C-alpha cells in the first residue's frame, strides 16, 4: 500500500474557522501528522493558574490548520479519518468558569444568584497504561479513568466569507465536543470554499457526553489523520461514521433544535441509503437510533443521531470511503 505522509509542524494556531489562508495543501488520500495545543493554549499548568488570569480572552481553543484538499470545491465533501490521537504530555487540565457550563448562570441564562466559582483540576496522564487520574479538590478521593482520546473541535471554513470563532459549532463543524470524534472515526464536512480548509484542535483525554461543566480533560495531542475528497456529496451538516454506526450532527440553540437537525439529517440519510419512503425511514430511525449529546455548554449546543449499521442492511455511505480510509490508517500504523 502506498500513500503520502505529510508532517504539519511550526504553523501558527488559529482561533476561528474562516478568514485564514491554507497552511498546507495536500492531495486526497494524504496522511497528515499534526500537533494540537489544549483549549487553554498550554497556559493552565497548575491549580492556581485560573484561566481568567493566565489566558488571553477571546484567544481560547486554538486549532491547527487550515489544511486545504486539492480539488475540493463548494458542493463537495471532505472526509477526515482519525488514525491516531494520543496525549502529548503526562498531564491534562479541566476547570469550571464563572459564566460557562450547563449548571451555572451564563450571559444567556440570566440569574440573580452568583455564578459558580472558577476552579482548576490537574489530571495525571499515563498513556502507557491508558488512564488519567481524577483528584478531588476538597477531599482525598482519587479515581483512575480510562483514556478515550478525541478532538472536540474539527471543521472547515464556513460559506460566504463568514468567520466563526473556534468555540462555536455549526454547519461547518467546529466545537461540537462529541466523544465520537475518536481514532477510527471518519467525519464528513461540506466544502464551502475552495480547498475546504480543515482545522483541528481541542484535544480531550476523555469527556462525558454533554461536557457538563464546560471543559473535558483538556490536553495537547499528537494526532494523525487521513483526508479525502468526495465530489458533489456535501452534507448539510457534519456526519460521522465508525465501524458500527452512522451519525448525523446538529448544532443550535435551543437544544431541541439541535436534536431536530440531527434526527432530520439521519432520517433523510437513511431514506437515501436504503431507498426508503421518508416516513418509513422516520419510523426506522425512531425505533433504532440513539441520541448522544455532544455539548450543552457552547455558544451552540450539539446533538448526534446515531444509527447502528445492523439496522441499515446493505447500505454503504459514500461508496465505502470509511473502509478505504481505515485501510490506509492500518497501513500507516503498520509501517510506523
């Protein structure tokens, strides 16, 4: 098996999708090795490093890129297959913010009571053993949690010259914060500008669904992806595929609309894949699909609609791109 491998190092991080020229242009099928910084830009290193003191707002959630895919034009789709995601350091960090998170007052959830206090947790990361260690701040409790590395922020440049901060998810992807974006997953994004302009960041050692406190176990990552191009196949919203599931995303507020977007896309996708009447597809998805939350904390919320492939007999998304990219990933890993 032959494939091109490109190492992406030394590029300045961005803090938005759109508004930047490509840092790298690659042919479809290229393996890209890259590094990403954590959402705090590496500035939070101890429990006394409160983000409000050591970070420069609004320069949070840096992303690596953009990566242009040669030949990608509006109306196409770009595929990003995650080959490997591994922590770059032996520590990671999480925090609460005074006005950020699902269970505190925010600028859009106005309350008379005070917001939650700002607090930092440092996790020890043992990549060899595949664990990270939670330490309670107000007791002696310590718990080892399994690593499940993923990227919270992946997307492309928006349409019409729009620039969207990296903290915001939308139809371009962005800060969806779904744990499904792990190694072995292929993500599909609509191409809105020539090249697509893929950016990746916000590595998490692990994250619960919903990212309830507003942060995961945030970590710098060494990541490998394969990028590809699917002509004329732009999805309305980002889609994901792993070996067992097809998934549709929706990002909006209120949460019900994010749910509806993801379910609507999965119903129409199922209808197309199986040649089903739309109401038959609606019925099938209603009985077989799951609805995991991505985030319920960001400027937009993200929901997924997740369909097991066992309920999609004979279906092949995008003519088997996921399987082909998985084979490339296996070839790369075997040669590393």
